[in-house]
């Protein structure tokens, strides 16, 4: 603490208190003025009073220095020199006395005295100034050398005045600067060491950040649908680039948990990859580094394989192909299970594998394990989902799922075909809007939804548009909380099944009827034959009796008609075996028309034919097909009566509404030949249309009703179909389908 007006006298006399000019204004006001002048780099002198009250002259000058911490001030400090007035006055009194004596002498010898006085004054002034300036110059030089960093010998000036104090102060400052300089040098060395440590730490930190960034990047794969192969490739690529390994290889357990198999690599050459792909280690029977890591779950780091004492013979054989002297294997752990191992080396760069590299590889491997496990699980779930989706997609029944509001959430291909809709256009739409063409179905769906009914079945539901017959089964879907979550609607197009069932029913009925008719015909045939012979003989004997002869002729005519009916019944009930061969359909039709040419001409009936060229040959019994065609043409002639038109056309067709794809033996039939026979006759009444092919059904007077039944039987025998259709000729129209089978 600087000297002040409150300082004790003891401290003042002992000199323990430093003298600060800035705070010494209470001693004399010129002291702060001198301090300010020195700071302003000014030189001069002031009259002051010392602590004892003695007046003195104080000379002052700044020490200029603008280096280091003194640069902002421009000075190092200042120098002051003081001289007391009383000492100066005593000397002056003495000098005055002496001068009086001298003046007397001068009066006697003034010239000599003047010269002597001048010489003494000059010498005295020179000595006084030298005593004052030499120490100041020495101190200034020492200060400059201190500022420039040179070693300075301190304590060479021994004085009790202000110059001595200044010299001691500068000496103290020099020692402090030297000590501070040494401390700064030590601090600099310490900072340099710290800098190296910080740089190494920063590199390690950057390395760890890179690793965690990589882990974060590959962790994003967890929620993605990335294929397993791509996931593994990305893991190994990240391991190589982020951890600065040259080669990485991945082995995983097989499905049977018996072998450790190569799965993926990154950084191997093609030759190394071929060798790695052949790697397959028996986990329990083969002892090598790879299987030991898998069995123990511990990291194995081989710094130099040539000096690796735990290497087995199998390890040595592996080394011959890998050629890796230093490598590390870490286990892939997932939920306490070891699913595989991850290996890495720096075979190309030869850079040493450090402990931080091994630890980082294990951290990386742990995260990779979870990713691999999740990818495997996702792949398994995806495969199962695809499997079930494919089952539903290719089911022969239509499957539609709807929520509790009746909105379609999924629909398979068969359901789209049944409803005649596109999948993308119906998802998210209400199902009732696509069931308007089905009788009673929309009402049933609405009832299920509003009343929360859990199950409903509809055996047959006819579609209003094209007459399709659909069966439906509706079952509720419950959530895990047993709440109603929606419905599964199973649709099945049973149109053909219904037709086939009806057809089989008709066949059974007709077969029974045929057997019965055949029995009756057989029983009638013999008596009719005898009766015919008897009447014929009687006719010859009564030929002279015209009236009796006419009645007998009528009886013979009716017996002939009964015999024809009996023969037709027998042909219908017991058809002959077919003689199959390949024939041109157009030619068969032309030859059949020859038999009816005269009848058509006599009745004024015009026959139009439209044959498609290059029809494939059909595999049929030509006699039976001609019989069927003849029955159809004769029916048309009889229906027209006089002056009409018959139109016959043939076409190749892929239509399959009636049979879908038909099975014949081991060959599938998808192409058909259509025969369309139309007439301008009276047509067929609506009442008879549904049973027109049944036997004994006819609108013709005197007809047997077996013609169309026999025709249908012949067409069915050839794996075809005949059906009634509409025509622009206002009469009847029939379409015959026959399979188009390539000629062998």
C-alpha cells in the first residue's frame, strides 16, 4: 500500500512504504503533476517539499519503451532527481562570505579573479552535472537492455538519494522480469505439451464422432424396407470407411445353427472373395479363431499371426488363403445371442490396430447385430406376409375385407373379376356401391353393419347385369380386445357350378327317363313288328275292299310312325360309340345341306352360309355331327314353313363364359369353334326356352320332341355345348361350341 497521510511515522522512518507520486499530493501538490507529465512523455523540473518539510528542486524525465505489455503506454517508467534548498543556501552563505573576501581581492586583482571564478564555476557545474546524469544514463541503458531481454548486472549504483532508489527498483523489476520470463517459458512448454494432448484427444474425439455418426446412419436402416443383402453391404462399407479398416468380412450362423457361413464382405479382391465364399465352418467340430469367437463371445485380436501361439492347424490353413498377419474378430451379439462374427484388418495400409479401434469395432458390431437381427426378422415377416398375400391373391374365391363402416380395405384378384372392378379404384370406397347389381346383398351388408351381426351366408345371389350367380359368406373380424374391427366377405362365382349341377341333374333325370323309354320301346317294338306284319298281310287279302284297305293303310302308317319313335327312343337311350377323326367343319356343314337342299327349295327357304376361313380341323365323329346339324336344320325348316331364311355361320372363338378353361384328358382347351344356326321361323316361346333340350318337349304338331335332346347329347359327347341365343331374324338361334384341338 502506497504512502499516505494516514501512514505511521514508524513505517515512514523505516522506509517500508513505497512513495507513489499520484497519491503524494498531500505532501506537495506538484508530485501528481510530475507523475502526469512523465506519463505524457514530458521532461522538466518542479519545486517540491519533502516529507520533512524541506524544499527541494525535483528534475524528472520519462523512460521511453514501447514493447510487450508497455506498448500501449509507450513508457517503462520515469526518473526524478531532487536537491534540497537549505544545503544549497548554506553553500551559498559560505560562498557569499568567501565572495566578500574575494571581492576585496578582486578590487585589487579583478581580472585574475574573474578568470579564476569562471574556471571554478565551469568545473563545478561539470562535476555536478556528471554526478547527476551518469547514473541516469546508466539506469536508462540497463532499462533498455532489460526490455530487449538481455541479462543485466544489478546493484552497480550505490547511492542514498532517489537515483539509488531508482536503481534498486529497476534491479528488482529486472529480477521479476527474468523470473516471469522463465515462468513464461515453462508455461509455453506446458502449453505445447497440452496442445499435443488436446490434438490427440481431438483426433480421438473426431474418430468417435465419426463412429457414432456412422452408427446413427446405419441405424436408420432399422425402420426401412431395405433388402438384407444391401443392409449387410452398407454395414461393412461403413465399417471399412469409418473405422479405417482395409477389409471387412461377415459370417453368420446358418438356419440350423450348425455352421458359420460367409455372408458378405467389403474390400476383398475377386480372388479373395471367391476363397471367402467357400468358407463354411462347423461351429462345434472345427476349432479355429472364427468358431472360438462365436462359441465364447469374446474378441480375438491377433497382432502378429506368425507369433500367435494359440493358432491351431486349421487356423494356419485359413491363414494361407487370407494372408493377413494382423486382424481382429468381434462377436455379433443380439439379445444375449451370438448370431455371427465380424472380422477386419489393415492388410494394405499396414497401419497398427489400436485398442480404440477394437473397442470401436465392438460398439459398431453391437449396433450392426441389432440391425441384422431386425432385418432378418423383417425379411421373415415380409416373406410370411407375401406368402399369405399370395394365398389370398390366388384363391379361387373372392376375398374382400371391409371396416365397420363398410369401406373396402383390401380385395383380391378373384373378387375384382367377380365384381368387374379395378383394385385401385375400389380401395377406400364403400362396398355397397359396388353391389347394387346383386339382389338383396346391399341390404344384407347394411344390416350387418348397423346390427353388428357376426356372420351371414348367402347360398345363391343372382347378379342383375349378366345373370351371374354368386355365393357369399360374411364373417366378422374381431380385434384383440374382442371389439368388432370389420368383416371378411368371401365371394364365389357359382354360375357355372350351378349350370353344371343343373346339367348333371338333368342328365340324371334324362338317363332315368332314357332307361325307362328304352324299356318301354323294347317292349312295344316286338308287338308292333308282329302287328305290322299281320296288317300288311291283311291289307293284301282285302285289297279288293277299298274302304277296308284304306283303314288298314292308315293303321300301317301309324304303326310306322310308332316304329320311328321307338327307334329314336332307342338311339337316344343307347347311343353308339363315336368314331373320332379330324374333319373340316365347313365341309361337314356343306355335305349336310345337300340332304335338305330340295326341301328348302320346295318351301322357298333361302339358306345363307358364312364360313370363317382357315378353321382348325375338329376331332369329331362326322356321322354324329352331321346328324346333330341335320336335326337343327330340319327343325328350322319345320319352324319356318314357307318362304323364310336360314343363316349358318362358323367362327373361331376364345369365349369361355360357359366352361371357363375346359379339361379334356391332359390337354387344356381355350379355343373354340362356334356354329351359329339362325332362322326366321316362329321362334320358341319363353315358357319352353328353359327346357327346350329336354326330351319330348316340342311345339310341333306330330313332333317327338327328341331332336334337340339327341343333338345336345351328341354335342356333349364331343365336349361341347349348345345353347339358345337371340337373333335379328326374329326366329330361333342356336350356338354350338366345339373344342378346337390341334391335329396330331
